[in-house]
């Protein structure tokens, strides 16, 4: 089946992918995180951190208005 790509809300977006998608710098990501203005970070395997795709989409909808 080669249908349209489905969004998986449980997929983890790496922090680098998040920065690339949003256009924020590493420093801005850190600052927004410290201020509690970013989605919660998810620990993937004890070392890799990322964001849930569903949280990213909700954050993006909230900040694109």
C-alpha cells in the first residue's frame, strides 16, 4: 500500500529535527525550554531526547496563530 503518509502522533522528533522544522536556534530552544514554553522532552533510550510529534503539532498550532 503506497497511500499518503500518515502522521504518527507517538513518533519522536529529535531535537535537531524540531529546531530545523521551527527555525529556532539551539540557544533559543534551551531558553524556551527553561521558560516552560516548549513541549515536554521525551527520553528515548536513556540518552537521546526528542519531542512527541503530537506535542510538536499542538505547539505549532498554538504559536502560528
